[in-house]
């Protein structure tokens, strides 16, 4: 089953020229796909539309085999397709790292014991156990980025949408993030300005140009 399929997506902000003008793509299980394009070309908007955080002017979003048209249709999608935001501070809001990672599983109905077991498992898998009880807002930018990924992986998604994941990362943390992502089983849809990172993680690339996606 195709995880995510966007067909002829059009979108404009009020009073502005279209950002997206017939953009289409699909993401299959296990696939790694990059979207490239200049700033302001609509890449982040495309991600938000894919998860129902914005509604397109026209076009279809088919996620996990079903047509998704209204807000309620997307609740299930957001549980199974994880978005890692461009800015970690948009995603981390609990006092400690462990609480941030437990938030998703608790919301899905896991018990506190189960949620904490997931926290420890994810942090162990990512080699981040040393951050478990740290105060989130005191972490470095690189640490926040890795914890953000941990919060998404705790939901056990089928796919990851990564919006500029190397933003504000030094070389060491970028290499660490790349190693983690390369070893994950999930399908990945990547937006990144870093050609070397795209090439290493998701070399199949679509370019967003004039509101449409074309194979580059």
C-alpha cells in the first residue's frame, strides 16, 4: 500500500500567486525520497498539506490508502506518519526529555509504565540515554534535534517527513543524525538544502519548481 500520495495539489495564500500549482508525488513503504527547491518554493507547505495541517485549494491527499479531505481524516495519519519540524522548539514543550518522548505514547493510550519503557528503548536505540532526565530547553541545538526525532520515533510511525533536519547542526551532529536515519526501517521524505546529506540519505530527488514537482 502506498503510504502517501498527493495528486495535483494547488495552494495559494490569500492574495498571493500560487505556491503549489499541480504538485504530485507518492511515497512507498521503505522508500527514501528528497524534495529540493529554493526557499519559499512551497516545500514546508507541501508537508503541512500531506498531514492535514493546511488544506489545499484543490487536489487530493491519499494517505495510508484512504482519501483524506477534512481535519478528522488526518488524526490517524499524524499517528502513523511523523513530521520532524524545521525548528525543534516548535515540537518540544515538556520540562524534561523523558516527558517529551513519553507524550506521544501516552496520547495513544499507553500506560505510564509502557510509555516510560518506550522512552528508554528509543533513547537506548539512538544512544541518547544520557539526555533522559535533562531539562529540554537547556539542550544544545544538536541535542534538541536528536530528541525531536526521538519523540517522533516513540510513536512507531510508518514514515518520517524531515523538514531541514540538519538546520543548525555542526558537522559531528549532522554525521550522527545521518547514521541514525540511515539505519531506520521507515520510509523517509526529506526536505534539505544540503546536497551531500540528500545524496547520502535519499538520493531519489524531486525538484519543486513553479509549484510542480519534477524528477531532477
